[in-house]
């Protein structure tokens, strides 16, 4: 414990002595002469001690130490069992006790926190500062500081920029302590006074050493806090003063603006000059409403805010011990209230005057508007009525139109009587406007007189039109009866003629002699009805002639239009002439169609005779070629010869197809699309012929490929026959192709041991396009690959090497000398230039050429 205190106290003393430019090395020896002890007390107290003795004798040293001890006692400290002689003699325990007494007096005793001081005050300060930090619980000055987190928390609380507290770990006490020691020494000017390992490894660290070190942090941070508190107090006082001054200025400004606005507004409200028109007065009222709705509310708010600000300001001044605020002359709250009261009195009188004046003008405007409205409605109704009553439209009208005009006139008379009341109202309003001395009375009187004069004229014209309509109505009743009789007889006769013309002009499409003969019989029956129809025409035209006679006798002006029908006598005559003209044209058309149908029948029989021969011939040849392609008897050459003969016979038969095409062309030109004499169409024959040509060509090609395969692979005829027999056996549909299941069964029957992977590989060889079937040629190619040897790229390279006399390249001359001209030029055009160092000019690379032949490289 003495060693720990010695180390800590030495560091504490040096932290002060270095301010005087010195330090101690050994606390027991360096204070023995009393000089550095006196210097230490001067530094930590800030006071001057008596002048020390300069001698080196023992009594000089005792005298200096006594001066130091006397100074300590003068500060109220009782020194128990500590004498100058023990210090001079180097008594370590006494020396440490003296230094601890100094530390308690000058570093710890003056600490005061919330009515606690010295050690308890320092402990409370540490607890307050570290309370927010996790894993820190300061209860003493020994084990509470072992993990170093309390020291780091003190530093972080005052200088968070120096330590990242979130990265500290409770299980690293030595690291935490050393971090605190290093930061305090480097940035806070607090020397290292403790040893981290000693603190951690000691069950109960030395309390005096911990208190000494922690007190340095208090003094380091307490000074800054006091300065900050003093600055905050000054700023608070100044802020209160500034805020009060601002409120005073705002009050003065708001008061001036509000009083000026009241001064400008009162004269406007006192103006009582009346306007001549309702519009002008309404504009005044609208301006007043804008004043009440837009301009005044912000001023009310300002007045309220002014009073609030004044009361708030006075309260703040009273609370901060400042004198009360006295506004400028005329700007007191009472002055503003009086001005506002005067404004509202004027405002109330202005609003009452406005409403009274508006009601006065409103009555006049209402009467004038009502007069205009009724006049406009009456004039709108009478507009055109005089011209309507004066027209003589009945002179050219039919009976129905006359009767309609009469009903319309009766309705007008009722309407005219109903409008009598409105004319009387117009006159009454005009009289009232005159009595009220309306400013535009002249215009009102003129308009009223015009309406009254027009009303009298309408009554006279109405009676004259009624008399004329009644007279003409009687004259038209006789003619109307004749019109009705004409319409009753003309309508069915016209319908008969329309049907006759439609039938005579009807387009027909027939496809046989029987159909055209049926049309001729129907036409003969129609012609037999014509004499009776002509009698009906004569009777109908007689009614029309009687109408003309009556109109001429009584001077009636006919309109030329029958109200019961749109048909005219001219329509009847014109249609009858058309019917008589169409009858011989229909006769001629039917005879021409008879001749055309006879010619079409001859073409049908001619085409059917040839098609019934060619169709079966094509089918027979298809079957014969199919038998040849599956026949395994005889050699491939014999099959080829047989197929060539079939091909020549088919080519020779082409002339029959061409002749049938000619007959088909004639049938199409004659629009013949059916033929009951044959089941074969030209399209059937064409498809069959094309299939026949394709089948013979494909079959010959298959046999040629089989011969090439046999010769190239060394397959015997017996093997090919065996392959053909196997393929035919498993070609269950007999269409020259096998399904994948049939192909698998065929391979199994031939001894192949097939798994799924192996069969899938074989299918990619025989069906590379994934069509789902295996043709005979693909089957032959696969079986020849499985049973015969083939040339390889290496064999071809070896052959070229022989021609090149064992060289790695070959020349153009050697190729032309050893190979036929066609093969030599083929090689020369496709071989690339040899690039080896042993090559000569024009040397060619036969190795890459041979690889390319078998798809092993780019040619």
C-alpha cells in the first residue's frame, strides 16, 4: 500500500511542481530540506510562504520544514504525530502522511456538491456524472474503479470527443484503465498516477491513491463548468433585456400602424354621398363588406395582439425587476381603445345608411326590371304574330291542312285571351313608375303605348283569319273524299306493279335445265294476268280525272298532292309502261339461259369421262410403287430399273393430265362448280399427280442412297434385305416410318441392350430434327454405322502423306500429278497455306484439310 501511495503522491506532487519548473524523484528524500515542500505549498495555495533558509545544515532543513508545517496548520489542519525531524530524517510513512494531509486540505476539502463536501462531495460528484452510463456504479473509492469504466465515463461525460464509450468492454479492465490514463495525460494535463495492472490485481485498490487521482478530474472539469455557468447567467440576463426591448419596439410599431389605419378609415366611413344607381350603391356595400371581411379582421387581431404584448411585457419587466414600460404619448392601450371605439361608431352609422339607401333604390329597380321582363315576354310572344295572321297559307292547303290550321287558330285565340292579363299588368306597372318619378319614365311610357296599340291590331287580324279558314274548309271536303277513294285503289295496284317489276328484273342463278324450265313456266303464268290488270289501271285513272273536273268547275287551287298517298297518276302510268317493256326482255333472258345450261351439261360429261379414268390410274400407280419400295426380292439395281420404268410411264401419262386441265379451265370459265357425273375434282387429280411424282422421285432417291450406303460401307445385299425386313416388320402403320416405341422394339429384337440414356443418344442420331419418327434411310444409316467400317481423318491424312513423300505439306504440282483434275482443283481451292518453318512457297496444309472433311475443324 505504501508503494502505491508513494507512486500516486509523487505523481500528484509533480503535477503541481512542474508549474514551477521542477519535480521530485524520491518523495522521502526530495522533501527533506523543506525547499520543494515550501514550493509545492506555494503552487497549490497560490500564496507566498516565508523566505526559506539557504543553509544545508540539519537545523536549516528543520526550520524550512517547520515553515511548511506551520503554513498547513494556518489553513485549519491539525497535524497529528507529524514532526519536522521525521521529515528531515526521511521517514517515509510520516512523509506520505503529510502529503495525504496536504491533498485532503487543498485538493479534496474544498469540494462541495449538494450540501456535501470533501470525500463525500467528491463521491457524490462522481455518482452524478456517471449515473447515465451502463456498467458503472460508483459506491466508493476502491473496487468501484477496478474495471476502468468509471474513469472513462467521467472523461466521456465532459469530453465525449476523446473516448468512444460504446466500444469499451467490461471484461477489459486493463485496457479501459490505460485508455483513461493516456487520454487524461494527453488531453487533460492529468499525469498518470496509478498502475492499471496493480489496480486490477489488487482485491481492494488503495483508497487514498484513487481519491487523489479522481480529485484531479474534479478540478480539471469543475473550472470549466463554473465558467460555463457564469457565461450562461450573463447570457440569460442579456437575453431577457433584449427580448424586453424587442417587445417594446414591436408595441410601438404596431400601435403606430393601427392608429394610422384608424385615422385613414374614419373619413371613408363618414362619407354619406348617395349614388344614383343600384349598381353603384351595391359597389359601396361590397366595398364595405370587403372592409369588414378582409381589411378589418387583421386589424382586430393586431389590436388584440397589441394588448397581449403590452400585458406580457409588463409582466416580464416586473418579474425581472425592471421598471414598467411607458409607451409614447398617445399610444397607450387606452388611447388605442378610444380610437377603436370611435371607428366602430362611425362604422355602424355607415352600414345603416347603406342599407336604407339600397332598399330605396331596390324598390325602383325592382319595378323597372319587372316592367322590362313582362314587356320582353309579351314582345317575344307577339313577335311575328301579325305576319302569321296576315298570311294566306290556306289558299294552297289540303283539307287536312285546312283543318289543322283551324285547330291551330283556335288555340291561338285561347292564347291571345290569356295574355290580356299581362297587358293590363304592364300598364299598371308603367303608371306606378310614373307616380314614383322613375328617372327613365319616358322610355317606359313609349314602350307601354306600343304594346297597347299592337294588342288592338292583333284582335282585328284574328277575326279576319277565322272567317277565311271556315269558307275554304267547306270547298275542300268534297275533293278530299275523291282523294281518299283514289288512294284506296291506287295502293294495291301499285304494289302489284312493284312486285311484277321486281320479278321481271330478278337476277337468277340456275345450275340445271330443270331449274330454268321452272322459271319459264312461272313467267308464262304471269303474262296471262296482264289484261285484268289493265282494267284496274283504267278505273283508278278515272277517279283522278273526276277530281280535276271538280276543281276546275269551282275554281279550287289544287296543291297536286294527295294527303292519303304519295302515289300520283303519273307514277301509275310510268310503272305500267315499264311492266309492259320488261315482259319481252324477260322472255329473251330465259331463252338465253336455256342455251347456256345445255352447253354446261356437255362440259360436265366431257370432264367426268376423263377424270373417272385418270383418278383410278394414279391410285393404282401409287400402290404399285409402294409395293416395289418394300419388296425385298431381287437386288437394289433390279428395284432401281423397275422404278425407272414406272417413272417413264408416269411422265408419258402427263398429256392426259394436261387435257383434263384444259377441260377444267373451260368449266371454270363457264362458272361450273359441281359435277354429279364424277366424284373426282381437278384439285383431287392435281394432288394425286403431285404425290405420285413426289413418291416415285423419293423412292428412287431412297434406293440410290441404299446403293451408295451399301457400296460405301461394304454392306451385302443380304444385310440390306435383312434391314428392310426388320424395318417392314416394325413399320406397323405401313407408312415407311417407325415411331420411337417401334424403333426401340426393333433394336431390342436385333440384340441391343438399351438404357434410357443410350436410347436417347441413338434417337439424336436417327432423328436429329426431333420429328418423332424414324425413316427407313435414317434406319439404314444407323445400321451401316453399327455394322461397317468407315474412312477416318487419320486414314486420309496418311494417304496425303504418301502422295507428299512423307512431308508435312503438299504442293500444287504433287496434287495435280497424283489426283484426277477435278479432285486436284477441289483440294487446291480449299486447302489453306502451310505455315510451318519447313514449308516452301505455295505449300498447302493437307492436315487441317483432312480434319475439316470429317467436321473436326474449320475448312
